[in-house]
């Protein structure tokens, strides 16, 4: 019993560690890919999303194949039984997948109607909505210290993401109307993000299906919704220059990292939870910013950034802090 507990604790921290690594490297590669001067058309991010989903599906099929002792017939049977023969189970995953797609579009609306600072700060509310959904849908119990740490985490990330003066000079003049639209979009995105994450966690933790099967189902819907996005947004450009226009080595690295991210997040949600995922992503924001300061030199951290970073780190420790009643033997 204690051994399996220890094992799951190790998996929990291992998956969180890999998530921090993955998010950090993704942010850095994306930043780096933007600084490169390229000839010809830029790659279309809408196509990158679809390619990442397809890679994720392929990776998961390989993992299921490995799980079925590398037996092709067994793999075929598992996929058939779990995905095709349980259409309702599979359709359940259309919900988080559709919400993720909706959310990406909402964030696009939000960014067009808000200045970067307001956008980043309000979007951090997703940390709280995730906790609210975890408590209501998964009947998770959070102590006063944990709620406090989540508020501190939100504040910290808001400070870290606060745009520096160099970025602030290009603020666009926005009418009150469009700012209202932007705010509504961010708020809906925060709630949908919290709900989708916790809903996925509920599905992962309630069923016996492997994470990989779940990811195949999620990726299937993700690709469909993604292709719809490609067609709507970039249909014209693609008919002109093709689906893979502007792809280079770096683009492929970004795509692979994004696909890896999907896998890691599923593992994190299964072995840890969505709230811890929030801490991991916040830490990676700080890490990637610091590395990009030393390596890409495209960013000078301000005192606001350091203040935010300290808050995020403090919140992380506070969340794990469990005040032990004195006099009782401490159970590790």
C-alpha cells in the first residue's frame, strides 16, 4: 500500500517536473522562432495545432501498442473496443475538446480587444476557476492556506506577465465597448478553461481506460475542430501556398513540443491534478523568462517581475504547507 502510494507520489512529481521542462522549452522555442528572420511565408499556427494533435494521436497509438505487448492484433482490438464500440464514452471527450477550441478563439478575441496587461492579469483568474470547479465537481477539499496560496499565485503570475515599458509604448486606443467585449471573452475563457480541465480530470480519474486511449479520443476531436479552424481562418492562404507553408526545422520542433505537451498534461492531470498543473505552468513562465533574459537577451526583468516571481514561489510552497496539529504524531 505505502509502496504504491510512494510510486504515485513519484509519478506526480515526475509528471509535474516534465511539464515544467516542456512548457519552458516550448515558450523559449516559440520566442526564438519569432526572432528569426525568414524568407517566404510564415508558418500558419492554425495548421501547427492540427499537426500537433495528429502527432499526439500517433504517439498514443504507439504507447497503446507497447501496452498491448507490441501485438498488432491486440492493439487493433483495444482501439476498436475502447473507441469505436463505446461511442458515448468517446463523445464525452468532444466536450473538453470543443471547449479548448472555443477557448483559443475567445483568447484571440480578447487579445484583439484588450491591452496585453489587462489580458494577462484577468486570464490568471483561471487558477481560481480551476480550484472552484475542482471543489464542486471532484469534491476536493482545500484548506484556508491553499485558497490563500491560489490568490497569491494569481497575483504573482499577473505581476510576472505585466508588460514592461518597452511593450507598453505600442498600446492601441480602445473604446470602452471593445474593452468590455475583451473582458467578457477572457472571463468566459477562464471559466471554460477551468471547467474543461476539471471535466477531463474527472473522466480520467473515474474510468479504467488508459490515459493514452483518452488522449487518442481527445486528439481525434481536437484535430476535427482544429481543421475547421484552419479552413475558416486560413483557407485562402492554404489554397495559395499549401498546408505546410513556411515550415522549417524550428517549426517542427515547436509542433513536437506542443504534442509532447498534450501527453504530459494528460499524465499530470491523472497523477497530480489541475491545480498543481497551474503551479507547474506558473513556475515555467518564470523559468522561461529568466532563461530568455540570459540566452536570447530579448527581455530585461523589472522589479515587478521579481516581485511576481517571489510571490509565485511563495504560493507554491504555501500550497503544499499542511499545518499539522501539535501533539499528534506526524504521518508522512
